[in-house]
């Protein structure tokens, strides 16, 4: 992903500098605005972010914009000065100064930030135009690499990038509607509502089906089981787990369609106006690529039905499934739903042979659990649909015919403006892929592969 971004950045910067060189002689450039901004009108739309931000358990309201960046879509960007302002007095506080002559932003770790009055407010309201900027930032005298955008003269960065540079932790919750910032010494809750830090990686295994309450006990009394459950080891895949990812639709088949609730760039950087069409293919491939990267990072082997936006026919999918049946442990088919514009939530479709339990049922449960934890709501219980010849859904049937465990995921309804919002950002897409990754590794922490 990073490589693609760099390629795009280089192209974009060279386009910008090309423009500025060509027009420098004709345009009078205001001295306090770098020429690259003044001479170019090729900014990007920066949408006011609706994300809730929590710093050490308390809600804070720095200025944030959603900017469409690369082939994968949009990220939320924050003002460096706002973060410096918010970190004042904490163990990772840092100062910010601007050197007019060298056009460098000078930051120093451990130093108190001196406000200049611009903090925590936008210089004008509503959506803005963002310009990619190459303004240099120095931390304790060393150059720091962070993608940056300039909006109304302020420099904005990704929260996670700033966290890495200045030493605070960033995570996203509730389908990216919430960003959680934690400083190193903070040990309290993520948000005022929760009483425990949100740590899905170390959460307890599901209550085993054999330890159901006896009917009298309140549900909060847990009967100890005779044998301790084996600890899930989601990050210790030995390399033999092989996941076949079937990327729904692509190429000439865009899949189910919906309308964009607001003007937006898709993950292929296609501009969509408010009310314009968005399709499954805008999401299926980005989620699949992200899932592939996450699984590979955890040591799993991944086979993809497609790694680019291309047409894959059902007979080709059947061949891919059949030729990988012996090496793959499971298949995940990635789709997004559409119905009547009002339906919302996720749907999991599983193989008919597991309708009364077993691997396919448990895998579906694992997905449901992770999607719920990602802030999604369930549209309907797991679907086990029988056709005239086994599974109703072709992909599930092809897999069942070669004894391959398979599941279809429909994470959101893209024809529902409220529901689709959870994936209209890179954070949302990454959250979806992360939930899939966690569901798969959770499942295989208690199943053989
Ligand atoms: Zn589909």
C-alpha cells in the first residue's frame, strides 16, 4: 500500500511543481504563501470530519478533515498544533515553532507547547480545500517523514503518524466513528462510558457452549469450568494456515449499487458526487487487499481470486476454488449488500451442511462477534440457504463440493446512506478487514488447520 502511495505522491508532487515552474513568471506570488500552493488550484476536497476523538478517556475536539488521498481512499487529518496543544502537560508533550526562513516546522519533545491562538478552531467553517505540502518537520533536530496537507495555512497530518512520531497510541473504534488516543502513562478507560480499556486482542474466549447458566443464576455469575479454556494465540500462526479470498465482482461487473450520501472519492480514486453511484467493487477489493496484508503479517498464506479490479467469471472462480481445495483451509468471499435502501447491518452467509453446528457455524459466529465488536449491527442471523443442488450460493456450493470451509461476508448495505458511512474512509475499510482477520484467527485458535 505504501509503495502505491509513494508512487502517487511523486506523480502528484511533480505535477504540482511542473505547474508552479511553468507559471512562476506570470503570477505574482504572495511572499508568505509557498509558491506551490499559490500557483496551483489542484487541491483536494477536505470534508469536515464527524469522528469523535477521545484523549486519555476524555472527549476532545481538535479540527479534523477527511481527505481523499490515494487509490484506497480517504484518511482523517489533524492539525499538528492542536495535538501539541492537547498534549501539553502530558508525558509526550512537544513544542511547535515555524522557521520562516527555512520553511521548517521545528518540534521538540518534552517541551511545553506555546499556543499561538489558532488551536482547536478552524480558520473558516465547512469543507475546505487541502493541498499536499512538502513542508519539512524536524523533531529534536531530526527530519521526520509524515504525509502532510495544508489547509488555510495550517499543516495537517494523520493521527496515527503523529502518534508514532510523538509517542502516543492511536486506535479506532465503532467503525471508525471514534478515535482513541492514549498517552504512555495513562491507564484509565478509553472513553467516559466504558469502565475497561478496549483491548480486543486480550479479550476472554467465548463462553463455551457447555457452560450455560443453570437457569436460576443471573447471567453475571460465571460458573467456573472444570478445565481452563486454551488461551487463543491469534498472532502465532505457524505459516500453514492458508486462506483463499474470493473478491466479489470486479471488472465489468461492479456488483450491487448504492448512492453516495455526500461527494466522495472511492478507493480507486473515482470522484462520486453526492447522489452519485457507488458499487460493491469500490469496497470489495480494497477490503480484500487489506485483509490479505493483515493475514500475511500474522503469518498466514493467502490466495486471492483477484488482486486487481478485473472480471472473474463464476466458472473461473469455481476453477480457483477447485485447484486450491487441498491447500486452502477456508474461503472468505467478500461482498457488500444492497436491498431497498432501508436495510442495514451485516449478514454472514454460511454453508448449509453446518446449519445445525460445526465448523461453518462456528466460523460464522466468530465473524459475527468481531463485526459486533467493530461497532456493526447484525441485519439477520447467519443465513444457511439451501438450493436445489446443495448450497444456494454458488461460491459456497463450489467450496462445499470440494470439502472446503467457506463463508460469505456482507459487511454493510451500500444502498443505505447511514449504513455505508462505516466504510467511506480508509479507517473504516481497515476496520472491516481487521475484524475479518481477527475472526479468522480467533476461529483457528481453537480449530485445526
Ligand atoms: Zn456481491
